């Protein structure tokens, strides 16, 4: 069954209003959730409402936050998210980075005391309408074991970069520093599917295809899977994201990032506040005439699109193509949710006495 975009938006907005969010804040959050669904990233869409519900019930999510800048220069700022839903802290932070870039040429904002914020690409893309390059990094609760380890020290720690072009759609790279996002494991669990080898290991460090292994003491692996396939590079990427997202703002790092699920305990105090993010906005004309850059970016895109494909392989794509095509399809056909997710959401709606179900 396909649901309309407006139906999913209204449901998500209604849910967050029921948890205490203002109409404005609930709208901001719903926009991020639905953007994930539209772009084919259901692992960060409505499936995550259950996580937020459980965190809220456990008193671990502040739906009436006082988000504010606590330190700044002309081109930089540190934001305290006041334990808000991550979408609110992240939107505020990226808007701050864009404002600073408009004045100083570039803007850089580190955010602490936040939570899971959905898809990183959403915030990087906020810069596009201002003729800027957008950058977004975030750390996440520790589910990833560094190369050679069985200890979970890092999150999936995504990186997103959005670059405007001229006659072509923008370049939008949005990827985890692990072979698979945690949310996609939840999708596999709900579908009753196994995962591919190279994504996960059990508590003893053995490869496994069980998507539920995290609840059994197992861990995710860095991008590359193992040392022979370059997992040390994935480990370096994840570590870099963690340092930028946590230490600059004073957020929790590595094993001290609060979990985005209620079934995991909160780590000890004293190692930073909450989940951390890092945002950048770069005004194109601070480096080069904007028209010249966009023309050069078009040429870059053309060059890569025209690369010869290997026999039997599809044409080379530009980062962002798949998500953009899915978004256009979603606008026409609506969005299909996993039946188990629908059941879960309707149960939550009933518990909260919401006026609508899916």
C-alpha cells in the first residue's frame, strides 16, 4: 500500500505534537522524516518514530528545547541543542552556518547536546538554495568496532556534501562510514531478511549475517568490512567524523555518545554532552565567480557521466542521482512502508490517542 506524502507528513507532525513539540518544531521534524522516505532512505524515515517514542517515554528527549549559540566568531559557532530531537538542533545549526557564510564567505558550526537527526544530506542541501556548498557530519551511538577490535567505539558517522551546478542537478553525496546504516539493519529485521557478509560481526569478532546481532553483543564493521578490503580506511573516516562532531563542540565522543534507542543504557557523564554534529557552508563567490564555478561543475558532471561503463554494467551515475529519481517517483506514486512499520506506528498512534492512523 502506498501512502501520500501529505499523509506521512501529517502523521509525523501529529506524533511530535503529541510528545510536546510546538507546531513549528513538529513541522521541521516531519519535513526531515518525509524527505528521507521520499529519497528512498526509509532506514532514516518513519521507522525511526518508534525510537523517538521510546526515548521520549524514558525522559531522554527534550521536546521543548532552548537551542542557542554558546560561543561564536564571525565565521564559527558552537550550538547547544538542549537535548532536542536532532532535526531541530541540526536545522538551527545549519541555518547559522549559512548566515555566517553569507557574511564571512564560509560558516562552520559545531553542535553538542543533540540527538539523532535523520539524513545528513537534508542539512547539506539547505545550502544549495543560497548558492553555497553544504557540508554535514555527525557522530552516532557506538555500534561500530574499529578494525581488529570487538569493542563498539564508533557510530555509523555519516558524511554529506551538497554542491550546486548550473544546468544539471546538484552533486549530493550522503553516506555512512560503515557498509550499511543501522536503520537498514532494522529494515532487514522487520522484513525477516539476512544481511550480506562483511557488514557485521558477532560478540567474538566472527562474521555474521544476522541483522539483529547488535542486540546480542555484536558490532557493525567500518567501511571495507575487514583489513584486507580497506576497513582501516573506513575506520579513519569514522574517527575523523567523530572528532569533528564531538571534540570541537564538547559533545560525547566515541563510546560516550548517547544511544538513539531506549534499549541501550546512557553512557557515563563527564565525557561531553549528547550527540554531536558539524556543519559547513561555503559561499561559491568567496572562491570564484559563481557562474564560472557552476559551468565548471557542469563540465565535471558531463565528464563523469560520459565515462565508459564496463560490459554489462549501467552508466556511471553522479552522487544524488538515485535519491533524486526516487524523490520524483515518490511524488507521483506515494511511499510504501513496510507492513511491520505500519503496525508499529498505528500502535503508537493508539497509545497517544492520535486522531489518525496509517
